[in-house]
């Protein structure tokens, strides 16, 4: 069964304290892995897409990496405005019609304190 | 910028009521999606539409139906609301089959009493 697991569930950091979020997945034939940021009371906001092992993407203090079994979202010198829930999703085939869907993990709630 | 809007941010309905959730996107996207988001479960796909009047069931379609009469608008219908449908409902859109960068609306928090 296609599955996405994120860890930790919650992470508290001091401003400037770098860390990493993990997304492990089992899917038959990875077609893409996606990272989203979700602020309280809002819909998820797209951050990155990764397609193949070894690929990396960066945006400001965030860097996403991908291996054959997992992805990491590295946060370097975080600021309080980086506080949010970070969601990971993998693209997997639907059971009909030849279309793909996204399977989401439950997310990691990040809190960065000054 | 892509904009996805949802008709209500908060809704309170009674058990057995018929509920309509509306979603509109302004970027001429082919694909539109409805998800529900529950604590600890993440986002789960309810229905997907890849064209006007076309739809596919997602992982949890029971108790829901959808309508897409115009390209920009995708409606989620709860035929007879139940308390276990209390949730955050999120609409999303994406450009085409090959692009799975989905753009989300702000969500509707539905409470069924």
C-alpha cells in the first residue's frame, strides 16, 4: 500500500537552530515528491517538487533532498516566520482512469521561538 | 498568481442537511480536487475532476458527490450531512495531467451537529 510517514509530528526550535524534517514513503514507482507549507487556518502552499534520488531544491532557508526511500526538508537558521506545518506528498497512480493522485503525510508542526 | 477561492470559511450544519461547498479557480486549470483534512490523518482525496463534467472517485468518496459544470468551478455536495463529516475541506487545482503542483484554497471548516 502506498504510504507517506512524516517525523517528527512536532518540532520546537530556537531561532537560528538548524534541523531537518523527515518524510519516508513507500510507493510503487515514484512519480514525484512534493513539499508544502501550511499556516494555521490556511490551505497548503506549494514549496518544492523532487523527481529523482539525489535531487535537491532550495528556497531561502529551506532545502529539500530526496533518496530512494525518503526525503528531508532541511531548515537552516530558522526564523519565527518559518513556523508552520510542513506537509510531504507523493504522486501515485489512481486505481482507475490512468490518472495520478497525491498521497499526503500527516505533517510536521514546526514552531520556531525567538 | 493562481487564486483558488472557496465559498465559505466556516459552516455549521445539522445532521441530515444537504450541504454545498463551492470552489472557484481563476487560472484555467484542467484539474480540480476536493480533500478533507483531519488531525493525524493528513489530507485525503475525496474526488477529482480532470475536465468539465468529468470526475473520478478518490480514496474516500462515500457520502459525497461532486459537480463540475464549468471549468473554473468545482462543487462538493454532502447529500445528507453526518457528524463524521465534520472536517476541514480543501479544494485544489493544477494545470494538467503532467503537473501535480496543486494550488489550494483557504479551506472550509465544516461542523455538523
